[in-house]
């Protein structure tokens, strides 16, 4: 179990202030013009402290991965400030970035794509040494074999090619490469989402062990809330490139404030089928809006069951109603502070929670029930008696 | 195979215990080629032809023939035609003699093979170098660099290749001579190598560029950037090893085309000058005597066909070995 780190303890390994990454939309033709911008990341601020894991969750296309890549400047951020251990790296040239890259590494989602199929495992894990000109004591080969052993690979497989390993083993190779230079900070871009569930736990345990051993700070990008809950100390919930809620793991999962977080948490399946059936599901209506034309005001208001008139006009600021718990919402669900567990039935998740409701929001709740029934998980779903042979 | 060796050269020697388990691309391809009987026959034929070309002077010495000396004995006094059947085939001249001079055809064939292979091989190597480097840079850089290289390729591909070669040969061989290349055949050979490579690289560069566009999106490239790798390392150590398959196939299929093109150009008079000769030159000479001595055409023609066909078959076999699923069309 990773030790809980107090957010106030010392200098953060990574501090991001008002990070924005926009992708230009260009017109087709001989002389393309920029006709718009996709706001993949729109004003993020967060800190990751040494030895801490900050989970970054959100649905597909909300800018999680872009954030991870922008932080390492694999994608050039449009504006904002990125500091590694107090050093601003935003304006550094790619040459000046080279020493910074020794301190920061990345673990990728797809273990099939993240390793060069034409290089041996030895060459892949030793690449950081070669690139950074680091000569480990005892030689590169010994260092690589030690790393392989540390991540649970057979060091004798030094000369094998990635194709000869399973997905989990390949992810271990990627992890060995990432920790080779003992970085202070690692971006984990959905490192387990391509793996079997049984392997996921092993890889997460490995990541946690390495964190304890080397005091690495993780920015852990994932869409799987259960996985994030496993490894994170603090969790940031993203929607359309913005942070909706940021809190410690315990706080976020036990006392979510933002309606979007409620919706995400209600989507986690529960192992107990009876409890699963009795749970209230919040099905968000509509699709994720285009990040090229995000909604005015609060970006979530088009799908929010709490939304009122002000939400479409004024963007809520990220405030801190309780210590260490930030939320960007005009009508956070405060009634449940300290009263609700996340996985049980949650009768409070009804539209009355945030005061009077607009018709659209009430209507959307009807829709929720309908869709819930369609998925066979609504509260009124009749129990299927099953095949007649069982009766 | 040389090219593939480069790709997997880094990393220390494989421990004996793992030799079977972990095979590099080169080893896999070689194992598949070994199983392909036709490919092995063709490969051996090619090696044999290259050895003949390389050791041509030695072989000619051993057989007591040489391509330059006249032999008045072997041709008739009246018309200058060879004495004896099939263009004067005898123990002294295994493939007959030339009309009018009595020069040995076998020796000419070996020296011609030497020049043809020299031109085609060098031009192929240069084509592969230019095409690979420009293709990788173009595909990885994208944007303005890609646009500039792309337009240059379009320009070269749009040129009427044969006309340009014929039209420029006089001027450019002269210019090469001024630059210090010995007059005559050395500058003409160099000219052929240069024009073949210049007009050949865009085809490979386009193939390579297309491959790079897909390879560069893979995460191992991003991971190299994340660890601070130089542009050079990313292009030539990460991306290039993933491109050997198309490059190798293109090279083995280009070489025979160059042999054919060189023959055509020599036939048209742009190639090497007498007393030296190449396949094209020999075929060109044979035209006047074809009705009387058909062997003048058939001997160099046969060798040319064998050379081109074996190269093509080896190219096909290499492609099949690299990608067994593709199948032959």
C-alpha cells in the first residue's frame, strides 16, 4: 500500500498551471486556413507531489491522454505553465528538454505499439541509458537485467523480441524502460486498460511497489474508476478538457460533489447482482459535445441533471468547499457530505437534490429511467425467471 | 541480407540457450528463404554471375582469351565473318568471335557483365540510399519539408526520363570530364549511374514515406521522444528498422530493371564505347549480323534474360519470406 502523502508536503514533483492545448482545425485546399480550434485541454491546474499518484479520469475524448502528453511536451501545449520540481519547462527548446526528460518518463496504453518490434528487449530497456548518455555502475547490461528482474521478467530473455512476450510482460518491459533512469515523475497513460483483469492487478501492484521504492510521482490517466481507486491518492475528474472535481481518493469516492462524478460512479458495476439491480443509475442524456464548440458556461450543463439557467451562462470556478476537495459546479451535491457510500443504493440522486429543477432536467431523469430499463439494470426491471428448466 | 544485418546489429551476442527461441527478422527470413528451392537456385546463380563478373580478368587469363586483342586467324579474309559454325565457336573461342575483328565473344560477355552489374548495382545502392533518407525525412517531418520533397519527386517523375538521358548525355559526360573523371568510359559509366539513381529514387521515397507515415504514429516513436532521443536516432534507429521489408523488396526488383535500362541505353549509344562493351552494346552490334550469325544476339540475350529473371525471382522470394501472407499474384 502506498503511503498517503500530505498535499502540503514540500515542493511538488509536477505543477501545472492553466494548461491549455488546442488543436487547430484547418480548412481543406491548397492554402489551408485555421478555421477553428479543438479545445482538448482547457485550463487545467494541478500538482503532483513526490511519491503520490494523481488519477485522471473521464470519458473518452475528454482530454485525459492529451493532458498526459502535454505535460511531457510530447504535444506542444498552447499556453500554461509546466514545472518539474520547480523548474519551468514550458519555454525550453527540444535540446534543453533532454536533461529534463531524464526526470520524467511515460508508460503507454498499448503494449503492442509502445515497443519497437525490431529491437530486442535489452535494446529497448537500455535505450534511456543510450539516449541520455548515462553509464550505470556495473555496465548497461547488468543494469538492464537488474531492471528486468525488478519488474518480474526473466533476465535471460534479454535478447528476445517483443513479439515473444505476452501483453502483461510487454507492459512490464515498458515499465522497466520508464523507471530505468529513476525518474521523479511518470505519466501512465491507461497502462492497464489493454490488459486482462487478472494481469491488471499485477501491473498495478508493480507500479505501486516501484513508487514506494523510488518515490516516483504518477499522473495516472485512466477511464476505469475501479483501477484509479486502486492506485490513486488523489483523483481529478475531467470533462471536455476541464477539471470538474479534484479530491483525495477517499473523499471523491465517498462524498462526490459534482453531478458528473455522481454519474460516473453510478456506472461502476457492483459484484452483487441484487445491489446492482437496486442501484439508481444516472444515465447521462445526449452525447459528449464537440470540443471544437464546447457549450457556454459550464461545459457539462447540456447533460447535467442539476442544470439551471445560470449554468448555461456562467462558468463555475473551481472552488474548495472542504479542504483538499475542489469542485467546479454551481450546484454541487452537498447534502451527501459524510452520509453516503458510493456503491450502495443512492436514493439521493434524484433531481430534487439541487433545489428546483428546469423542465429539461426533469425530463432527462425520465429518460434515465427509460434507458436504465433498456439496459436491464433499472430499478423496476422485472426479474427474468430464466429458462423453464430452473423453475 | 546486408541491410537486415544493420537493423539488428546492436545488442551483444545471443546466449546459446536462447538461440532457437529468439530469432531476429533476418534469421526468420533466411530460414524461409532456405526452404524455397527456386529462390536458392536463383540466389546461387546470381552469386555465380557476380563471381564471374568480379573475376572476369582472371577467368579470361585462365582460358587464354581477352576481349581486346584482334584474332585475324579466326575470321575470313574476304568478308571478315567468323570461320566455323555458330559465329566461330572453337576451343580457342568458346562462344565465337566478333565479326570483322575476331575479338573473343566470351571475354566480351564477361567484361560486359562486369560493366552491366557495376552500373546496375551501384545505381541501385544509390537509389536506395537517396530514396530511403528522403522518404524517411519527408514522412517524419511532414509540413513544409514534406511538401518541398514531394514536389521535387513529382517533378522528377514527370520528366520524360529516356529523352532527358539521351539529350543530356553529351553535355553531362563532358562536364564530368571537366570535374576530373577520366574521359571516355569512366565518365560515361558514372553518367549512367547518376541519371539512373536520380530518376529512380522518387519511386522508393514514395513507398518509404507512406510507411513512415504509419510507423511514426506508433507509440514507440513517442516513447523515444519522451526519453529525449535525437531526431537522428528516431529516424534511423527506431523507424528505419521497421522499413527494411519494402526497401529490400524494392531493391531486388529495381536492380534487374536497371540492367535492362542500361542495356537499352547502351543499345541506343549512350552507354560504354568500344572497345569496352556491355550487354546493350553487344546486342546493338548483333543487329547487323543477325540473319547470318544469330548467336551474336542469343548469347548476350540469354545471359541478360537469365540475370533479370533470377533477380526478379529472388526479389519475389524475399518479399514472400518477409510477408508470407501476401502470396504471389
